[in-house]
C-alpha cells in the first residue's frame, strides 16, 4: 500500500523544514517576466537533450551488450574438462595426424603444438604439401587408421607411389614416442625423375629446436623442448632400399629458418629452392636438382617460430624412417622403434585393426567380398585420418554491429568433411561424422561432441563453420570467413547424442546438459516461425534479383529451393523436424539424468503430432509435405545488359532474375529431400495416410529414384539442375547425397520393422535403395580412389569435392545395416 500511495502522490514522505527553506530561496531567486520564459525553454531543451542522450546511451548500451554476449563464452562449466586433452589425462589421443589439410603430418592436441610434416618434389614437377583438389595427386587416402595409434596411407602422384605409415608407442609423461615410415617406388618403365622428400618440424610461438647436423649437409636429428613435450629428439634415419636392403645413396640439404606462421610453410620452402645442388651417385652422371637454401623474396615478418627441414634427394625405390623419442619415456623404452621392430609393430597394428573392424561392423560375416571390406576400411580410415585439432578465433558478425568482432580463443577437436576442400569444422556435418565415429570409438566421439559444445557463446549460439587459426583461415575464401550470429545449422549433434546416450557416463552427460539446453533454447527462440510450433531459418540471401532462388545456407541444404521471396511468414519443414528430434533427445537426456523431462517431452509430443504437422505443412494441391512462404511459381534467369556509362567500355551482360507472377503466400512445390523430412526423422506414424505418397515419391524415377540413390530434387521440378546464378551451379538440385540417403535407409529400416499397412512397401524400398547406394559408392571408389561429396544422378559419377570422407563415409554403417 505504501508503494501505491507514492505512485499516486497522496501520502509521500514530508519535506523537512530545512528543505522547505532551501526551496523557497531558490524560487525567490528565479527571474520574472519574459526572461523566465526563455529560461523555461532552455530548461526544456536541456531536458529533451538529456532524454535523447539517455535514449542514445541506452541504444549504444544495448548494442554493446549484444556485442559483448556475442564474444562471451557460455557461463556453464566446460564440457571438456581443463587438462583433459593433455598427455597425462589423454595419452592415447595426445599425438595424432591432426593436420588433415596436409598429406602427411602430426601434431599434439595443444594450442601451440610443435608440428611435423612431409613434403615431396618430383623434380620437373610441383612441390606437394597441402591437400589440393585440382592439381594434386591422382589418388590419396588412408587405407588403415585406427584413430589412435596407427595408420597407413597410399598416395599416387603420377608414376610415383608413396606409402606413409606411423605407429605410436606409449610411455612417459609427454605422449610417448612415434615412428614414421615412408616408402617410395615408381611405376612403369623409363627414366624416373629425381625425388626429394622433405621432413620438417616447426614451432609456432613456443618451444625451441636445435639442429644436429652431420657432414655440414645432413640434418641427422632435431633436439627440441616445448611446454607440452618437455625434451624430445626427432631422428631422421638414412634411407634404405626396399625389403630391408642396405643403405640407399642420397644427397642431403637442410633448412633452418624463422617461421612467420604455419600457414606460410609451403611458400617459405618453395622460395628457398635453388637449382644449385648436385646428385652424383657412384659411377653415374651428375644430375642437378632443386635444393633448399636460405629463402629469398619473402616479405619480412617477425618470426613466430622455427623451422628445421631435412631434404633427402634420391632415386626410387627407397624407404625412409623418422623417429620421435620423448625424453620422459626413456626409462620405459624397449629400444628404438625402427627397422625390423617398426615392421613388426606395423604388422601387429594392421592385424589388430582388421580384427577390430570385423568385430565392430561384421561385414565379413554378412558376406562382403574382400574388395568391399577393404573399401569400407578405407572409408572409415579416411574419416579418422581427417580428425583435426584447431586453435584460434572465429570472426563473428552481429546484426547489431557494422564491424565484425574476433571471437574468444577456442580449441576444437573435430573430423573434417574434406581434407582438400573443407579442412575445418562444420557444425551440421559433425553430427553425421559422429554417427560413424561413435560406433568405432564411443569415447572419441564423446570427446569431439564436447569440444563442439564448448564453442557456444553466452546466448547459446554455435557458429556453423569453425575457421580457427591461420592455417585454417588460409584455406577459406574471404566471403565465407565471417560467421553471422543469427545463422543456425541443423542440430545433428543431437542425432549422434541419441545413439551415444544409453552408454555415456553420467558425469559426462551432466557436463553437457546445460549447454545442450542453452543451444536448443537459442534455436527455439531465434528460429521461431510465424505461428506457434513453426520454425523459419534465418539468414537467407536477400538479393532477390540475383538468385534464381535465394539460398538458405543455415539449413545445410544451401540452394535447395525455398519460397522465392524470403519473408517472415515462411514455415520451413526440415527445421520443424530437426526441432522435434532435438526435443525428443533432450527429454531422453533428462530422464537419463533422473530429471523431469518437461518441457522437452511436451514439445516433442506437440511437434510429433501428425495432425498439427499436416495443418502446417501438408500441401493437398501438391500431394506432399512442403515449406510455406511468399512464393512465385514463375521465376527465371534472363540475360540483361546494364545501361552503358559514357566514356566506358560496354558492360558485359548479366543473368538477372525475372519474376513473371506476383508472389503470394502458398506452399512451395519443390519436391525433394525437404519433402521427405517427416519420414527421414521418423515423425510420420507408420499408419499415416500420407506415408504411401512419400514412399511413391521416393520410388518414382520421374521424381527422386535413381539406380544410384535418391536424388535431392525431383527430375520434374522446374529447379532441377538449374543454376542459381551465372557462376553458381546446381548443388542440392538433383545430385545424390550420402547423408540424406543414409537417413532414408535408417527410416525405411525402421518402418519395415514396425507394424502398419505400409510395412512391406517400406521393406522392399529399403532393399532396393540399400543395394543402389552401396553399390554405386563402392564402384566409384574403385574407379577413382575417392569418396565424393555427392554423386551425379544420371550415371552415379562422383561430383564436387574429393576426397570427401565426411558424411559420405556413412556408407560403412549402411553396409553393416547399423542404424
């Protein structure tokens, strides 16, 4: 009641006598007449200015607060416990091939790791170091890799065959020892070019390297010290012939240089090559080759670290070995892991890998042929060999600020989609990666998942693309570096968590829980649609004159056709289904932790309500589920010539969009992967009257069916294989994608085992699709040596990036029928 009186002004606190006297004197001193009016105006203006200033200040404060939250890590305890990636807490995963962008290299899971790597040069050709899509080797990839201690890779570069192998040996307090073996041989007849192999070790901001040089030219070893490794020695053994033959004649060069950044290593070595070295074997003519010397022509930058490089020039065939020995492992070491000891260790690990692979996936027991089993092993191995450890800052953009901001320092342990095209972390890809990683090594998958959740900011947002560190940023076009804070990505990490949930330790799940809830809350809040329980991807392209159909990068389906005119009235079917999955998984997580599952169970029930799903997304005129939005069915790209500018050359014609029908709110008739989402994520009941329509769509060759898998967009769609701009070829407009076909197989497998009127139709469709997809991916790998980003629907040929052992490696789970 006292508060009520103060607001009405009736019984406020009384003025004390001294306050009354002071107020009276102030009133007596105020001027009278016109001057007093001017004073009042001045006072009013000052008050208005004060109010305006307060409004501006409040606006600036709001912007500052938004920007601050953008770059502030989430306050929950970290999902990855501090120190858990170090050599004592995680010795098995401390060292690894965590540099997926190079053909062969190793580093530790630490922010400023000492890095090691291999380059090679067939004299007369180009220097090889980083995985390249266009001008790199004809074939390369891991054929065995256990993700822990062992790996074998094969590289075909013209006539040159390289085999890279590594084995780790535990011991000591700094991750133990490891050994490399590189075998080089030439195919075909005729003179072979000289081959130079470059083995290097480099630091980036910490650590010290000391060369051990023999005869003034051969770098025999590197002695080093770093915070994470303590004292260590890297020894370069002299080359031998194949089959444990004797020493191989070679010429040697070495390079010691300051490193302006690890992303400049290739350039630094390239600029150091001079054709002043001689190769002179006994009783053979002299041959000149490019040898390293002090680099010239590099813009000077303060060195951030050291590079020591060992160049061996020889004629193939040859075998070279490199051994890293940790100072702390000296007492536990059973002799140097080289020569016959290394051969024996490699053989043991290879046999153990094959046993573990068969025990895990049972492909031999299922009747797979030896070539099919080798293919599946290579697919898994390439995914495991694509694990990377990254450290750095993302570049972030908020819609409340004009200038981007660097994010907080972060570290990420993740698989990458492609070593050549996308050697960095992608949020929605990683959920698919973890389905396979979780089957092979659940603890490894849990670790990766936790690293991703630790990238969350204070609002619960995780940037969809992780470009951490100079090496990662050097591989990304500038227009894709910036991460926008309103842009989401499908929460596929929850797809993986659903499989990991039953066996995950409770302390681990408790660390993840607050971050998972914050992420789901952010999605629910920021991607809400125009009506309750509808959802809309933010961040669609807004240039409606440039694109045939503005892209939706947030969805992961990039150029898949949506409403032609982006608006706030859109309802996106796939996002609704992802949110239903997320609510279901979070409810299951709560129950696993012994907590109340509400409100997630309530939301999951509502989003799985087939009647409500039908009301929001079933289009009777299309006979399919669909997006809804402001849409025109008559749009096309037409050539336009811009108006000439006096005194300038005639401008080139441009492809611009023409809209020949006024858009209106309607369902979007783009039949394809999005239309299948209620089936793909198994929200549709087994007795749904709409299930036959989806099954028929999948089996129709005029729509989605091909002999190689389901195409992404119906062949009779007006957007089928249509370019989005002059320089933007079709992407999700007809090609076959393994991740979505895997979801289709998973769903059909489930419907085939659930009582309902369409069970037999689902089972038959499953058998045919399973055969088509697995057969084609295997056949393309046999023909090309690669898994591909997507596959052409006309003949099954691999397309896009290669190698693409990200979600395309899900073919292993399909072969095992492990869903």
